[in-house]
């Protein structure tokens, strides 16, 4: 198998196994990863087979990602531990910060270990948004409304993820917790000044992240474009915050991305703004359009960042850490 650099698109597949057309599509040079959803999961054995089939298509292997945070956002259920929403760790923090940090680390290991055991490489977690109250789409996905608590708990969770050989993705930069609108359905607007947003930025300043996902939110005091389409925000992330990992667009099929026009125009705008990997989910016709009509110049720097998504270490299960993580689930239930 000849090595094929990873492209800048992360796309999904329709079912529990690949079709012939999907196998062909996943070898397209613009494709660099796969994102899985609930409809791609039946049980651990099926997931393991699907991941093995995807990994066998190319060299280097296509990284396989998933949204697996716990609480409301956990795609794999049957056969996996049902993880609590991250707010439960925040509740524990209010009683015992040291115990909360230890619990977060063990929960992070459990989250990553169960996925890696099936061949999933990466989860889009942790949520670094502060829970300011209005956002129902964030809500208990947030650790806390205190930026110090969020940074501490997310940092511990990340340590747990990394101990299982999985990277992390902080989301949704620079913060989705202030606005009420759901960016899946609308284009939220956060009217605060940059100074007023400083608490939301604290976790990004303090944590060493492997990936960051910008919000489909407009912050008009900074830029008229949503953060994921804003060179101002993404350059700020690179320079002021010193971030050198992968910048993932949020799903370009969401209503919050409609700002940029057609799907090809959305891809062009997110790429030009500075996103390294662009997600197009649950929209196969749009993927076909982008594969046929988008011709970005090759970028070895971005390709190298994407290659780091895949785990760099072999998978070895630690039964004691698994048991500790499951004990945390029981504690927080």
C-alpha cells in the first residue's frame, strides 16, 4: 500500500459497515479522517470490525473520531460504560477539588480506553465552554461556570485521555456558553467585548491541547464572521495562545455555517481562515460536491498536524485504571 498524505476533510459513513462506494470515497486525496455517529454503532464487536475496515484502506491510516463526552453526548451506549455529564465532576469540585481532579483523570482514562479497545482513535472532548446559563445546547456538558474549575477538571480529564494514548480536542473556541441559540439550528451572536470574554478564554490559555474546535458563533465586537471562519480568531489562537495542534471546523452542515454559502464555499472559507480539518457530516451529496469541486493547494504543515491525531502508542489496557474509572461513574451517578 503506497503512503497517501491525509487530506483536510473528515467525513462520515452511513451504516454499520462500509459500502463499496464509501470505500472508494475514503481513498480520495481530500479525505483525511472519518467521524462516527450513533447510527454507526451496534455493539463493541461491530465497531471493532468497522474501525479495522476503515484503518485497512490507507497508509497512513485514516484517523477515526467520534463525539464521546458522556451524558447527552455519547454515541456508543450498549456495551460501553454510560459516562456521566461533565457537570457531575463540577459538582464534586464544589465539595472536594482534589477528589474531583482524581475522578476526572480516571474518567478520562475510561472514556479513551473503551474507545481505543474498539479501534476509535480520537474523541472530540473536552467541552471547555463555561455554563453561563442561557445555552441549553451546552448546559451540563460544561464542567462548571468557574473558568479555574473548568481548566483544572479538563486538564485532569486530558491527562486521563493521554494515559490511554488518546489526544484531546477543546471546544468550542472561544466559548459557546453565553448564547442561547443552538448553532445546529441558527447562527448565534455573542455581543460581549473581548475583555468580557476573558473568563471563557482562560482554559485555552492554561491547557496544552492537541486539537481545538471553534464555535459557529459570531462575536461582532471582534469579527463579523463566526469564529470557525474568522482569520482573526484563528490567528489569535495560533499566536497569542501558542496553539500548534489541529484546528477542526465544527460540522459545516450545521446552520451556524450557512453564513459562508454553499458547501464548497464553506470549505473554502474555513480553510482560508485557518482550519486544518473540515468536518462535513450527515450530508453525502455535499461531500460529493466538495470532493468534485474544491481544489485546495497541498499544505504539508497542516497534513502533519492531522497525522498526529492518530494514536502514537500501541494500545495496552490497564485493568486497575478501568476499574477506577467505573468507580467514578458509580460515585457520580
